[in-house]
């Protein structure tokens, strides 16, 4: 039996929009990495902690774009599952609200990351290229991220992200406002799962597109690949080893 057209079109539209936003974000990040001399890109790399309003806006925008690029691909199974459960005609706004709320959480995270970057630059622990210049900071971030991989909060948040159907059934709310709340809750779970890995951007460099991509792949593998929970533990051991190496041998 052929499914109703709206049952096919809605999931495609929802995931297609997310893919388009993610691809556009990755394209913008690649442009920034390849053309660091551009005046707009230079605004994201102030040489002193006394940032201008333009610096603050540019750095916040950079973090927001980066979070969209890194986190939307791993959210696709959840977005697809949500759209497939929305079979009633006229409910397309719910899927958009869910997706927008998810991104809003990561925009909020980007604001916190912008503030953290300013603090670290003020302490002279990161350079204008947003790379850590402190052995202690590098070791500390790696050890924190590694230890967090084994924490109960990480396990709970990762499990919720890996089981879209269970999350949606348990958190289901009606109407567009309900979809917005569901998106916020899923975004919060995603932040709870990945915040420590995102902090590692300061270790490899926010402008290092290969490092950004590697962290995005690690997040996607944890969430989407069978046995991702075990991969998270192996990654945790590797991060702890890297932190100890930075602490004692570098």
C-alpha cells in the first residue's frame, strides 16, 4: 500500500531543511577557514580581550553557525521520527517549531561559549585564532571531557538521544507550543550529552575545520551508530590518555 503523500512529504521537508541548514553552515565554516584575512572573519579573531560590539556579534554568530553545522546532522534521526509521527494534515508548523527550538538551545550554548572565549582570552589562555596556549587548559579540558564520557548524566542524555521513538512518546505534547517545548527538551538532552566534547574546540582550535569535523563525527557516531555507547567509552579512555599525556609529557 502506498503511504499518503503528506506522510512522505513532511519527513522529507523536515529533514531536507535541516540538511540544507547544516550544509550552508559547513560551507560558511569552510569559507572562514580558507579566507581568514577577510574583514568579517577578522572580526572573529580579536587580538585583545577588549572586544568591540562587532567582535562580540561576529564571534557569537560564528559559534552559532558552528553548532548548527556540528549538531544538526546527528539530530536527523530525531527530526525524522518526529515528522513521521505527525500524520495529521495542517501540522507542518509543529515540525518546524521542534527544529527551531532545538537550534535555539544551541544558540544559547553559543552565547555561553562566546563568554567563555572572552574569559579565556582575558586570562591569556587562548590566542586570537581561538587555540589554547595553556598546557594546563589543554590537559584539563581533555581530562574533563574524558571523565564525563563515563558519568551517569552522559549515559542518560546519550540514551535519550539514541532512542528517538522513546523520547518522543515520553515527551509528547500537543500543538505547536508543545512541539517547541519538546524541541527545547531534546536540545537540552543534546547539550547534556555533548557539552564537554564541544569544549574541546578550544584545544584543537575553533578555526581548525578538520578538528571541528572530527568532533562532529564523534558526536554523530555516539548518537547514530549501533554500539555508540561503547564508542563513547572508548573515546573517553582516549581523551583521558590524551589529557594525561599533555599534563606530564608536553
